C-alpha cells in the first residue's frame, strides 16, 4: 500500500473518532432527558442501565479506532 493510502486512512479514522464522540454526547443527552421524564422508578432504572451500556459501547468503539490508528501508523512506518 502507498504512503498516501495510510495517511488518508488515519484522517478517516480520526474523523470516525470525532463522529463517535458526538454520537456519545447525543445519546447521553437523550438518555438524560428520558431519565428525567420517566414516570416510574423501574423505567428510570432501565434508562440508567441503558445509558451506561450505550456510553460503554461508544467508549469501546473509540478505543477500537485508536488501536486502528496506531496500527496504521505502524504500517506507514514500515512502508518508508
């Protein structure tokens, strides 16, 4: 693969991280609103659990993108 391919891939992965962070913020705000407006304690508890799960899912995805960036950087170094 060419150096330009790896550079482009790094840029795309960084953009993916930014999109994932925005999605995390959006989901967090939605869950906060749902928790605030929930009518029963059991519903609130369910939303809280879902909020934690969603945040963890976003964090895992962000870490995956970071690992991909490191791998791509290593490939770029080998290419030179």
